[in-house]
């Protein structure tokens, strides 16, 4: 069977770098196994899910370099979930419950005081047909719970230790005792679905072979494996990765605005800087700027993720970004440079000249302005340096300029001015760019405007 993974966010906000980690673990896994990547929107909560967020998530994924083979939305598949519900009911493993939240809380407290595990005691299973009819006649609507197979064929009100195990492709052997869990509610009073059942139905229908998601879902997995079996399906393989947290250990949420993929894009962070940090944090690999998705896929090993939280420092994004830019090919920035007004004829040479000296591509706009219009603020030069710069400008070679012009020019200045090294280069750099450091002047000079330089002679 073809390896098939899925990324299944709820479209209730923008995805952040932690969601990107999940998406990338799946995408890289698919790339490595030549498999399929399904984008699934868990939008059964129709009140909070929006098409705009779904579209924004797809945009973010494409921008990151993730290209789904198929896109599905749970909101279009309610008939499939209704069908599964009918099957579970007729198998006797989905039962109606009428307790209110307050009643449940009270029972939980009683169980705790009796040193019993604080799980649902399955009281609703003992309701007779007449009692159920009476409750419904009162206008009460049931919620529906899945009867976990944790009573060994005996009395469901007395669960027995029932280990459910799987070999997690990230965490290794995992075991959950089903007796430690409450029967999960699959359908609410108002008929809406919780995430648990639709996810399983989709994974079956869509031929998902590997479910890779955050380790906040480990317990869900035990329940869902039981549900796969109750629906007569073989469960897929599961992998749970550690979650990204801030340095103080705080988890990310849809409200982590500054760390949303969209906001990072707006801050000028490149996709591969995000991908490198999102994937390599919390693994046994060093965090390094990986230049392409193919390279990241080649070195990706899901089992290298550790079991503890993946703490990360957003400041690393800037460092990684700088490194990514140093080798970023012109093709990747062609349209962005065009938007900055860099003419096609000089754009590639310009990019290769400045890419080693910028934090973000947007910084290139600043260098383009310096190249065309000179320093943002004229450098303050000592009297001697000013005289030297005047002499230098008078000796500027005629155009056309090439990468040899800087050497020709400065070599010719050495003898008459008696200057060399920093004393020769720094005043010229300051005059030409207003900056004490920056791109190699042999490369930069041919991009500058000779007439402008002459006009700005100090
Ligand atoms: N919508 C779920 C979430 O975002 C999906 C979990 C899963 O991958 O099954 O947590």
C-alpha cells in the first residue's frame, strides 16, 4: 500500500511554527517514502472554522514548500460519520448518556473520594429502554459514548486492566491501559461530532497508513486504535513527536501570533529557516540551516525526535535566515527583487553581491537604494579622509565597470596618496555606502552609478 500521511489542523486560526513541525514531519516522511500527503481540514466545528483560515493554511503550506496530493474537509463528510455511528450503535458499542456536566463532576468527586479512578462509571449503560424513553420524553438529548473494550467480556461496569500497545514510529513501544480512560464522547447532545470519530473514519476512507502528530495525542491514539478495530479496520502506524515550546516551556497556540507562519513570512524569514528550526529542534540532530527540502528530507529521521519538549529560541530564526540567504539562489528571489525595482539586467549580480550581508531579503532593498543613490546619510569623514576621497573620485575609471575596476582604481591610488590597506579602503567604503562594512566592493562597485558618485564628491 502506498505510504499515505495527512496533516489535519482545524481551520480556526493561522498555523504557527509548531503546526509547521507536524506538517513537515508528515511531508518529509512522505518525501522519503515516495508517499502521498493529504491535507485534511478538521472543520467539524463549523462555528469556529472558516474557509478563509483553510485557504490561509494552504497558502502557508505551499509557501513552506509542502504540496498536498489531495485536500479534504470534514464538513463535507458528515454522511460518512453518520454511517459509522449507525454501525457502532448496532454493534452495541455506542451508547446514549444523559448526565449533565454537573452530574458528571459530582460523580467524579465521589469516585475520587472512594479511591476509584476518576473515569466515567458507565452508569448510563444500566438505563432501561423505558428510562431512556422517559428521559427523551422530558426533552433531554443524549450524548453518545464509545464503549472501550476494557472489561474482558465481563461486566462493563468493572473494567479490567487492558493494555493497548503499538510501536510508535517516533517514540518506540507505547502502552496505554484502556481501563484508565473514560469511554470517550463521540457525539454531543446537539448531534455535533467531537474530533475522535471523524478522524478515524477519514483515516480509514483515505487509506492513511501513518498518522504522525503531536505527542498531546498519545492517549487519543489508544482510543482511536480501539475505534479502528470496532469499525473493522486495521489501525495505521502512529508516530507522536514532541511539541515545540518556548524557552520557558510554554506551548504554542493559535494565539502565538508572532510565531505564525504568516507573521514570520512578513518578518522576512525564509521557508527553509523555519523548516530547519521546526524540524531539527528537539531531535538528536544539530540545528543547522538546511538549504532545501530535499536535503532536509534526506537527513530526516522521525525517530531522532526526543520524548521531552522541544524548546526553541525564536531568535535562532534570524541566524538561520542569514545563513540560508548566503547561498539562496537568484531564482528564489527573482520576483521579489523585481518588486523592489532592481532591473532584470543587474538583478542576479546584485543578489550574489548582497546575499552574504543581509538578515532578510527586504534588506536587499536598502542595499539597492545605496547602490543607486549612495549612502542614506553621508559618512562623516576627517579632513584628510575627505581630501583622499576627493582625489579618489577624480581618479574614478571610466565606465563600463566590471569586478576588476575596484582593484584598478585602488591600485592606482596607492602611490600618489601613500595609502594602503584599511586607510585606503575604509574611507572609500564609507563614502560609497555610508556603512563601515558590507558587500565586497569589487562586486558592489560595478552596480553603482558613476555619475551619482561624482555628483556626491564631498
Ligand atoms: N485536528 C487535530 C489537531 O489539530 C488533528 C490531530 C490528528 O492529527 O489526528 O490536533
